[in-house]
């Protein structure tokens, strides 16, 4: 079960603060998109815009890694000029490994951020990164397939 247990659990992506990033030597955040940075199909809101500005001005790279379509990812990332990758095939780490090489970062200076154990946390762990689990944004609007997984996640968490 230790491959499903995140290193840190926060309420919201803004809880990943500059202090936290500095203390953990994080230079790049690999982040899920849907329910992590925005509710399903939504664009970045003011909170996201401010958080992203802080990362940028402190030299922390944000890289979106989603299993959703490239079109969905582009709609979110383009306005911010963020590197965005769709169809990542999480939890399989191969595509993200390639992206890490392109960006020029290692597991040691990277953080994986996401809202799901079976895709995000597992993927981050397989990549050897520190992992942060956040509470899903807009949970009530999620597709039934995701909600079904939430039930499984809850039963795993009970055993921690
Ligand atoms: Mg998600």
C-alpha cells in the first residue's frame, strides 16, 4: 500500500506554498489537471493565476500531465504558457520520464501533485518523486467513473 500513500496531503493546490517548495528543494511540479488545478473542464481561476505567478517568479516550473485529451490540456495551459501534456497514460511513468528529460529535471527536484491515488500518487511514486495529494475540486461534477474510484480510495485510506 505504500505506493498509494502520498508523502503529503493538502486541501488545495495553493497549500503547496513557496516555503514548502523551498524546504523540499522542488524545482518542478508535475501536476494533474482535472479536479487538481481546476474542476472538470474549467479553466484556471484567479487563485490559480496568482499561484502560478508566484511559481514563475520564483523559478519553479509547472508542467501539466493529464490523462485527458491534448485539446482539454491546451485550453487550460495556453493562456499561461505552461507546458501541457495530454494522454499521459498515468500511472505508467514512461511518457512523463521523457518529459522530465526534455525539461531537464530529476526526480529529486520534482514534485507530483494530483487528486487521485491510482493515477497520480502511484505515478509519482513510480517516478521516484515526492507526492502531494489534494482534495478534488468540484467533486460533485465528476464523471461516475471517477466517483467510483473515490470509494475505493476511501477504503484504502482507512487502512493507513
Ligand atoms: Mg484529477
